[in-house]
C-alpha cells in the first residue's frame, strides 16, 4: 500500500528507515517555472495553494502517521506483556501441580501412619482389657486365699463356713 506523497524529505527518510517504504507517485512532479505567457496565464488563473493549508495537511498527515506508528508499538508491547503473563501463569500452574502431587503423597503417607496407629491402639486396648480381666481374676484369687486362710485358722471362732465364703467372693 503506497502512502500519499509527502513533501517533507526528512519524514520520508524516517518512514523509509522504519519500514514504511513510502513510494513517490510517478505522476508527481515538482512545479517548474512557466515557459511561456500561456503557461503564465494558466498558472496565474489558478490560485496558488496557500502555504498554511499545505503545511496544515502535511502536519495532519505527519501526526496521523506518528499515531499509527505509536499504536503499532503499543500493540507490540501489549502482545509482549500478554506473552510474558502467559508464561508466568504456565510456570505457576506447573509449580502448583507439583505441589499438589507432593501434598497428595504426604497425605497418603499420613493416612498409612494413621491406620498403623489405629491398629496399634486397638491392639493396646485389647491387651488392656485382657490385663484387666487377669487382674480381676488375680484379685479374686487373692481374696479367696485370704478368706480361706482366715476360715481355716479361725474356723471354730468365727463360725464362717467355706461355702459361705465362696459365695461372698463370687
């Protein structure tokens, strides 16, 4: 796409340097001095373009081109920021997935330890119950022995019979 010809050579050189490649239209000619009276009359009949209008148009065109360049640069920076943000989010997602895997492995280990502790706790409860039964039996046996010893040593004095003592223990 060829941009309209601008009369400012510095602007044209700048735009060519940054890749806009302005093309000077082939039909554009710089005005030459009139060669005859007829040409002078034709040139005199048409009012010369006002320098203010020409410079205003050139300034507007220059502002438009600068704005276009600025917008392209802004869009390029925006795309770069978006790409950087995307990379950061991908890295964060990867770190979170790795953390999730680590936490899941830790949870499985803790669940296994909890199961072992519960099993050991159940075994200790069963052992405690068995020991409580043995202790109760030992106490009964001791009490029975003491009663039997008391009954045999003082059988005549106390008047307790062996059957009565056994019924008291049970």
